[in-house]
């Protein structure tokens, strides 16, 4: 493979690895928040990720104080894509199985389409609007049982997941519009550090002092911190520099399906008809909503 071809393929490989690492992370996080309070778990994953990223960036001699413009990116991404998203999904996973939760959490493209049209002036076609409608129908199918009866707080959990996906969508659109003053890898430690700093007082206030962590929590954090957080959040920002916001959202479409399969195999999560129907509707909706128009 020539150097230009290798350079062009790098963002694609990042998306593939990102999808796989996040799919694995869902059942692993479920195990973690079963033993570690969810807000503390989110705080610790970003603290671990910060240490990993600082080591990597220092080895590349890329540590630098971010510019004023990049500080805005750090603040938005750390708050929305990291702190809020991980806090809300962690809380939801204490009440829902990971496969079901991932379907709703990755409905992000349904929010990206209108946001990208407004903020980035990306064209919205009739096909895209139809995709949004189908995707929302899929969300309704999976959430309908909870709307009828609030089983163990499932209704609240679904609301948390939709809020998380909306927060992530805002971050995706903002990253796409941002003009970077430094490489994404150089900014990643600052993002995770800000996220951990935001989550620490919130966890202390809401959950009290961090309790002792058992082996299952330690092993969960050992994967989620370095791989599911340090690598993944850098990769999504770096790949976002090469692809439109809608394409980025579509590329992660495989994550819920893979996460659901892994959850069923490892944690015995039941896969019923409404869940499969919801997954198909959301997947088809995202595909339509993010499909490049034929006249481009």
C-alpha cells in the first residue's frame, strides 16, 4: 500500500476499531457499575484514561497548553461527549441490560441530522427525514413497555439514554465545525482530565465516598479506562476531522448490534421481538438519515 493510500485508510481503520472497542465496553461497563457506583465509575474511567493519554502524548513529545479556540472544544467535548454521556449511560445501566441500553444510546444520528442541518448547513433530504421518523419509531418500540409501566425505573433509564445520545450529538456537530489548533491526540488528555474533574465532585455529592472496589470493578476499569475511553474518545475526534458528522454517526451503527450480541453471549441478556424490531428500525432509520444524496 502506498503512503497516500495508507493515509487515506487510517480514518477508516479508526472507525472499525472504535466500533469494536465500544461494543465490547457495554457489557464490561455493566459489570463495572454493578459493583462501583456509576458516577464514581465514570470519574475513575476518565482519570485512568488521562494517565494513559498523558503517557502516550508525552512519549510523542506532544504535550502543550491548548489554544483559546481548542479550549472551547475541550470544554464542550469533555462536558457533553464524556462527562454527561458516561454519567447518564452509567446510571441507566444500573437498571437496564447493556444490549438494550446501547440501542437507545446510539440513536445519536437521529439528533445529528437536524443539528448538522442547522449548525453545519448540511443538506437534509426527504430520505433523511424519513430515516429520522423510522429511527424514532424504533426508539418508541423499545421504550413502549416502560411507558406503560415503570418497571424498576426503566422509564427513567430510557430518558437518561436519550439525553445521553442528544448530548453526544451536539458534541459530534461541534467537533466537525471546529478548526483545530492542535492534533486531536494532544487535546485528548485535557478532555479526559476536565471530564474527571467535573465528575469527581458530582460523584462525591450524589454517591458519597468511593467504596472499596472489588476485582470485577478493577478488571472492568482496566479495559474501559485505557481502551474504551482513552483510545476510543481520541479516535472519534480524530476520525471526525475526516468525515462529515452524519457519516461519523452512521459508521458507529454496528456498535449496538455487536454490543447486543456480546451481551447476549456473555451476560445472558434476553433478545426478544420488540428489541430486534427496534434495532432494525433504528438501524434503517440511521442508514437513511445519513445516506449521501445521489446527486452529490
